[in-house]
C-alpha cells in the first residue's frame, strides 16, 4: 500500500523541535525508506508556504524534490467537490485541499497519513482509509 502524507505530518516532522522521537516522525521515516510515500502538488504548496527564510525554503524544496507529485486528474476535482457536498450535508466542514486529498487517495487506493482530526470525520462518510503512527 502507498500512503498520501498530509501537510499536518510533514509539518510535525519538519518544523517541530524534538521531532525524531515522535511516532509520526519514525513512521514517516519508515514509509520513506520503504518508498511508499506519495505527495500531491497542493500538499507541497502548503508545506512550502509561510517559510520566511529563503535558505530554509530552498533546503526544504530540495528535500521534497525526492518525491514526485502523484498526478491530479479532472475527475479528482469533481470527486473532491462531491466529497465536500457529502460532508457538508452531514454538517462536516473541510478545506478544498482536504477533499482533494481524499479524492486522490480514494482513486488511487492510497491510505492518508495525517495528524489532522478532520479526516476522522471525513472517513465516516467517504471511501478513504486513514493511517496512524503506532
């Protein structure tokens, strides 16, 4: 199985102190070493957004270059809109990027590795599988 790693995990691992001992960091390292990590352009954009230092931006861009973006199809955007509508009808809010992540994961049978609690709510109504660090 492949894993679409959400911005929340990348952020925990890349930007927080004491990151190497965290279960999320260890799990991400394991998934990377087994070449099971997927990323999409909108996640890459979220990771890189808000970095003030150009040297840090360039370093992170270089590290992320090891991961090619999973392709996004027109159907992913349509499915993301459907997922948004399904969740909205159930009173569940989410961002466009979150629902795009769900759509890409559903189409490709990727598990979503996230620390964002919103995905637990999405998973109750959408055909997605969540992955957690153990």
